C-alpha cells in the first residue's frame, strides 16, 4: 500500500490538533523498531521508526509536535500497533483517500464539529482499523 495516514489528537472540538505525547509514542513504538536506534530520536525531539509487527508487516512512522505520519503501512498486524498507539494517545487517524477521521467513540466528541459528522467510529483494533482505512477484511487468508 502506498499511502500515508496521519495520527492527530484533538481536544474539546478545537480546530487545530494538539502536539502528541512524544514520550508515549516512543514507549509504544520503540519495542517494535527495527531501524537504527541512534536514528530514532532526531534534533528537536522528533521521532522516526521503522516498525515491524510479529507477522512481518511494516510501516515507517515519524512523529513531531505537529502529529504522526505513518508511511506505507503493509497489510497485517502492523495495524494493531497503530491501533494501540491511537488508543493510548486518545487520538484519531486520518484516512488519506477520503480525508475522514477514524476513531473510537470516546474521541469523537473531541473532534472539530465538521469532522464529527463524517468520522468513522470503530472499536480500535488492528483488524478494524485496517478494514476502515483500506477496506481489507480478509487478513485471515494471508
């Protein structure tokens, strides 16, 4: 897959996302990082990871005070890692093909009013997130 969803956190319906907790991002992603550990934390505190799930699926993830970019997530369990990150941050993930947000019911009310109407609300699991973003529901056949 060659798209790059983004993860953002909104508070109290504000129009602008707030900075993600980069220490939390590091705590969630570092155990799955297969890149050079010395390159994970960049200047200014930005983070960059090459994440690999137990099934071999991967994604490149970068984070800074503006948000989190997930580059080329492959089908599979890497979506469970993304779902864990979204839940722990109490954030939403933006589908690049539609521009709509995907989140749990708990985060819906935190979104700007115009996004609340179009949001896709799911139980934030890897399989549900993958299906919401890609339409793929046949992971068991891999």
